[in-house]
């Protein structure tokens, strides 16, 4: 007797999305004007390091 379970696992999708969205912190341009514009415009609400 073989039981197969083909239910979707949302956790695997979340992990896959996290892997594809990952980046190398060494590639961050800390002098990027767009980043400073975003911070100064308040689009970082909820990020406790920037509040």
C-alpha cells in the first residue's frame, strides 16, 4: 500500500522566495541617493533600526 500526499506546502514557497530575494551585503552601495531619499521620505516606517 502506497500513500502519496500532494498537498502544497506554503513554507517551501516562502523559503524559495527568500532564497531568490537574498543579496550579498558587500554589494550594497552605502552612498546610493535613492536609499537616502527613501529614508527621508518616510517609506521605512516599521523598520525599527530607522525609526
